[in-house]
C-alpha cells in the first residue's frame, strides 16, 4: 500500500452547497484535502471540481465511490494515472527596493511569469504552472522577502480525446413504473470494472 | 390554477401515494397543518416526540416497502428528528423527512427556531433540499421520493420555509426526474455474473450470507432458488433475518457478534462466500483479518461503494439483487454439497445456541420463545437495542421477510415503541409485538399516548431486567464485573401503562408467562406485559471485541438442556 497524491476531477451540479457536500464527505471519511478548485465548464449548470487528496489506491477509490453517490456529483474520475496537464496559479507580493527590482524582474522572466503590479516598495508576481514550478519560483523570491501569497488549488485536464468526464447525451431519466423484467444488461451503464 | 406551497406539497404527496404522515406541529409548519383538512386522504399521526415520528416512519417503510414520511417544525422539531434520520440512513430505510424552516427573510439571522437542518443532516441523509421557491416543491418531492426509494434506499430531507408554504405557484407534477448524478445500476454485468457462477459451481464449501438488501429487493424466491439448486447453507445478517425462512433445512441462523456459533464457523471455513445485499459490518464480521480466510468472495450489492470497503472481494456484481439472481441462477449447476452440509449440520448439533437453559427462574429467552409459540411465528417483532434485541433475534424463528424490525446500524435504544407504531400502522392486520428493554422503553415511553390516541393494537413485552443489560454484560465479562451506572430503577410499568389507558400485567413467575401472552393476544387493543426477568442473564454466544468470529464465548455448559422446539 503506497500513499500517493491523487487527482480527482468531478463534474457537479452548479447548485449551492455542492462544495460543502463534497468537502464534508472527505472530512467524514478521514481524508485530508490538499486542494479543491471549482469553476464553470463548457456545459451550462455544471461545474468542474479538481480535488487533490492523499491516500493509498484502495482508500482513494473508496472515497471516489462515496463521492460518486452524492446526488449532485454527476461524474467523478481519478485521473492520477492518466496523461494530463495540471496547473496552479499564484499571486505573490515581494518586497522590492530600487536596487532589487531588476533582479526580481530577471527571475520572473526566466520563469515566464509576469509582474502584474508595481508599487514603491513591492512588486506583484503572477505565476502559472505545475506545482514544482510555482514552488521553485517562490523559493527564489523568498530571499527578497515575501509580503503575501495567494495560491489557487490545482486544476487538471487529461491530454487529447473528449476527456473522462464526458456524460451521456440524454440527461433525462424516465421513472420506470415497474422495473423492466428482462435483463437488458448491455444497455445499462456499465459498472466500473 | 394557482395553489399555495402547502397545497402543492400535499398534492405531491398524494401523487406519491403517501397515506400516512407521522408528525408534530409548530410555528413554521402551521400553514401546512392548516392545509391538511383539505387532504383527508393523508392520515396524520400525532406523535409525542419527533424522534418517534422518524422511527415510526422508518419502521413503516420497512414493513410496507415504500417511503415513510415524517414531519417536524423548524429548530427543535427538526433536531429531534436527527436520531431517527440517522437510524434510517444506516439501515437503508426509505424515508422522506419534511421540516419547516423560518421564513426566507429570516434565514441566516439566527431567528427564533432557526437551525441549519440541511447542514446538520448532510452526512445522515442520502440527499437533502432547502426549497426557496414554491415553484420547486413538486419537482423536489418527486426527486426526494425517487432518491429515497430507488437504488440503495435511504432518508431524504426537505426543508421548507414558512413563507414558501404560503407562496402561490402553479402546480404541475413532473412525470420524470432529471437527476444526471443519480442513476443506480440495476442490472449486473453479464461477465461478472458468469464469473460468479463459475466460482459458485466450483465451490466445495459454499456459504450464502444474505442481508437486508435481499428484503429490499424482494428477492426471496430467487435466493431460495439459488440455495436449493446448489444446496448452499444460508446464513443471514441481523437485518437480513427473515429473507430466508429460518425453519428451512438450509437455514443456519445469522452470523456476527451474537450470531450462532455454527453460522460463524460455516462462514469461517467456507471456500466460497456469496454475500448478497449486505455490507460486511464490523458487528457481522468480527476482526476482518480472520474473516473467512480461505474464501473467494462473491459480493452482490446495489451500492458500488460497498464493494471492497471492509472485506476484499474477488467477484463483485453491482445491481439489483433480484435481477442479478434471476440471471445467475440460470447458470448454477445443480449440486448437493453433501459432505459440507453434513459438516455444518454437525456443528449445529455441537453448538446448540438456541437451547434455553433449564431454570425455575423467569428467563428472558423463555419469554421470547413463548411469544413465538403462541403467535406460531405469525407476528412482526419490533425490538429495542441490547440484550432484548439479541434474544428476540435468537429465540423467535422468522420465516417471513420484515417480521423482525430492529435498529441495526445505529443501535438506537428507544426505537422499539415508535418502531412498533410504524409497523402496526403499515400492517394493521398483522400482530405486532414490541419487545422492549426496560432502559430503551423509558427513552420513548411517551409514545404510549400515540398508541392510545390512534387506537393501535400494539402488544408490548418489557424485558425488565433492571439493568442496561447489554452494557452490564460487557461490564461483567470485560470490566471485572464493575456495574458502573448500569443498574436501572424503573417506574412501575403497569401503572405507567394504565395511566396512559393501556391495560397491563406484571409477570414475575415463569408459570404465568403463557397466560399473560395469551391475555395480551386476546385483548382487542394495545396491551403491555412487564416481564420481570432474571436480572443477570447474559446473551450467548458473544464474540469478544477485537476477536475473530470463531472465538465466540458460548453459554457456560448447563447440567441439563431442554431441546428447543425448532
Ligand atoms: C440511545 C442509546 N444510548 C446508549 C446506548 C448504549 N447501549 C446499548 S445496549 C444498552 C442497554 C440497553 O438497556 P435496556 O434497554 O434495558 O435493554 P437490555 O440490554 O437490558 O435488554 C445501552 C445503554 C444505545 N445503544 N443507544
Ligand atoms: Mg434492561
């Protein structure tokens, strides 16, 4: 059993309380959340969550299935082993004097990041990238004195294809008056295995 | 035509076939109560505490198979429901709980009797709603009943502000639900079913563990087919009791902490375990590391999150049990498993868990057995929690589904009396016996008034041992016999019953047990018998906490035994 970081991505109904349902379930099942990021998607009324948690595969799979049971969660997949691109964003306010400013700008350039605000005694840096890149830049800037940091959680997309969160065309469920008799197994949504 | 939110709610409930609501009024639900007289089809049963409403609705749901409905006002009314909602959640009981909320302009202001009940019940409901617009009520009710009753059942709470009850809106009841995030898998994957059949066909020592899922799915005939076709011994969980006739030759009782030694042994020695509609609760498995160590496990359940949660599973099948067994049974090769059957049957002879020790004293087990004899097993038994519950499960033989109603997952003392009310309301033509602990009975005793007001012919047997018996037993066995705060002084239960208007008897002598039960049965209305039983009688077998199922302590050997009538 190896503890590793997992990236779960979820498509959720865009309703009040959804974030609460997800985070409270993770807390109840004893999971530490590294980060959660939520935002709108290409589909109306649906938001996308990227949740980073730590745990062994079996435990994460268990919590994924529990989250899948949340009615407002339309679909949730673990994309840890998929080829994917993950990014996070940080805004950093760094102390800057007339003499240190140019050195800061140089570092920021090397990281292909941006200076987004300048004041008499500080600059604000915007950096986007994977966690490692953001951390390395922060380490370098620390020497100048950091005033404030704001960091988003991670967001991620798998490379190529339609993506693992594609949902079926029809979102309507007809309430069956009576359960159909014959097992039309293949037609049903296939289980996870 | 425009209707008020309260009318829309009632119309929607009628559309869902709701016949009974267990409730208790208050300020925020007054507009709803004011509307009830327009809907005489809905019977409202006034409880004496909202916990009773939730337990009654839960129990009603178990005996009828359709969602039970409970109703409470905002604030304390809503919080009083919480225990009952949690109870329904852990036992997968379909329930729709409706709560009033303060009017919309007051939400978030800590207004009088404002409580965040959707927040509080988040982890103990399948889903919940705060309805902020009367136009949403019909859709929400439709969804709530759909979610509560489909897939793995459970409680759904609907919180409605007072002014939304009064708001006018047009009523149309939706025909469909649109819940992209809720689509339970109903049919098992054919490849998995095939794999399960191969596993079962290759088994030498197969055992079926059948849980409450079989009852929920109404898969009794299919389960029986499977067991008989391949002559597989059937063991149930506590909540699965009754899903397979206990008097059937292939029935080997139930497993777990107080289960029969032979059931636990059969599971331990099995080479293939077919777990159907059960969730490997720790009270059922004992220490998991030594649970069925040699077995390949086939697990059939509608809830994918139960697969592999507690116990490693070799062949999972997700879907509705009835559907799955229908397909699976066709692929099962008829077989005898004669050696294995004889082995398990021999264990049954060697570990006669259901024998009542010979004694002049009034033993609780004897009381339960006599209720079984006199009702001829044709009754619904609703139990409390503790020793009375275990004896009820052991010494009564259940041949019909939903004939034992008990709080399993939450183990809620006080479930017995309101639970019996729900069962009697749901199945008015059946005999309902409430088997109460003297401790648990005092937690919800006020519901005696509900029984009288509604004239419900519930028969009540108090197993009065003067102790919080199950806790006392643990103190005796595992805490050096130090009975810290478990001796229990009760009131005079006969006088209590009479004060509420229920005739009652006290029995202290074994010889009077039969006549007391007969008297209770022959009386038309409700009746209470206070059985003052042997105070320090213990429940055996017992698997000590942290031990494996096969390490159960059994009844200390008696000198003489009376063979059970089974
Ligand atoms: C609400 C609640 N509180 C505490 C417990 C812990 N508990 C489990 S069994 C038991 C004793 C029950 O006593 P009684 O109702 O007299 O039943 P007996 O075991 O004596 O038959 C207690 C206190 C519980 N299950 N539920
Ligand atoms: Mg007691």
